[in-house]
C-alpha cells in the first residue's frame, strides 16, 4: 500500500490536485512525499490506522481542511503548526495526550475537534486563535478550561462534556457570540454569576454535575430563567458564600497536608536462635557400673509457612466511540 500510495501522491502533485480523499484505506504509514502536493486545500485521512504523521505535512501551506478523525495518533509533529491557513482541524478519536507547542499559530482556524482522546491540558496558546468559533474537547481528561479562551471573541460553541472539570472560568462572560456551553458529566458545583451577562447564549448544559439544587432547577426551566437567576443578587450572594467556604476548606486541607508527615516504617524482624548455655558442671556421682545414663530427646524446629495472595487484574472498561465523522456546525 505504501509504494502504491506514494505513486498516487506523485501523480497528484503533477496534476495540481486540491482535494484528496483517503478515507478508510487501511493506511498505517503516510508517505513523506505527501508534502510535495503543495496545491492541496482539503485532505481527508479519517478512519485509517495512522500512528504518526511525517514532518513533511508542514509543507502543505495551502491546506484549509485536515481531517484525521478515527486514527491511532499518539502525538503530532511540531510542523503541523506551520499550516497557518487551516480553517478546520479534526483530531477526534485518536490517542493524543497533548497538543504541540505553537498551537496558537492557526490564525484562520474556526473549527477544532480534539474529542475522544486522552488530553489532560489545553495550552493557553489557544487564546491566540482569535478566529475560533467551535471548540469540541469532550471525552478527554481535562480538569479545567483555559481562561485564555475568553480572548477568542468569535467563539460560539464550547463542548467539553465528559471530562474532570471542577470549575468554569468566570471570564467566559466576555465571549459576546457564545451560544452553547456543554459541560455535562464533569465535577462542576457552581456556575459563575458573570455568565448572566452572556447575551447570545442559547443553552448552558451542566447536567450530571454535582451542582446546587436550585441552580439545576432553574436550568431545567430554560436558558432565560437560568440567566436571570445567575444575574440575581440572591445567587451572587450564595455563590460568594459557598465558594469562599470551599476555598477556606481547601486552604485548611492544604495546610494540614504540609504539616503532617506520614512516615511509613518497614520493620524487619530477625529471629536469632537461642544461644546454647554451657552444660552445668557435674556434681553428682557418676552412675555405678551396670546403670544406664538418662536419655536426652530433642524436638526439631517447626518450619514457618508463608502464603502470598495476588489480587486479580482490573477488568478493562470499553469506551464507546462515535462512528460518524464530526464536522463544523451548520452555517459555517
């Protein structure tokens, strides 16, 4: 497949091809001469078996759309950040744990999908992508969303469901075009009151989070009721009181953990055999002729039995993955 694909890419270069559709071709290694097809504007490599990309991918400076949905990518080459004309980048359903440095260089990007990976952090550089309209980062291992997203003033959709996020940045109220925030299945307890200033918001979905009961009830009644409640003095006072108490508890717990040192001591017990005492000096009269000496019996030591038990290995939990290729929302 590799040699055949390389020849096809040479032909694509000669013909000045602008779109290349290589969906579900069983490709596990992309030839380096992909970088010679510099006329490419759309490249679809979804549903293949790619584990890495060649650094020559960075030569495709005219590329607008790159779809790598459903591969086996564990990392991205730094050269991918040279694709400054990208408008849509789909990296969903891979094995990525991080994004390369310089990710903020995509100054034309409006659609970014990094869902269904193992990403633990989104770099603050994402705030440099001022053109970004949709961010999809669900089903990862994120514990927070970068406050720098508030600099992406064209942002309309944030989908960060099924992560480990504990709180939302208050500065998101500075996003004048934001329509949807989906943070279902996280660990969020409160929504910042400043979100009541979101004029274009159509839905804030924080279901399946340990949120305040009243807040949850307002959300069920619709976005208008929720926004009104977030803007109220009642909620503002409640939010300040509860978040202050939470921070005080966290500070106290942190202080306690620094002053308390847990020392694990491993004690090794050595059994020393008893030292045989010197036999007492005989003071009695030796036995007369014909008498037998008393018999001396010794019992052998009892062996120590050691038993070890190993816990069974944990069962793997299958992850449900999307079967369709995600794409930008209608209208973009």
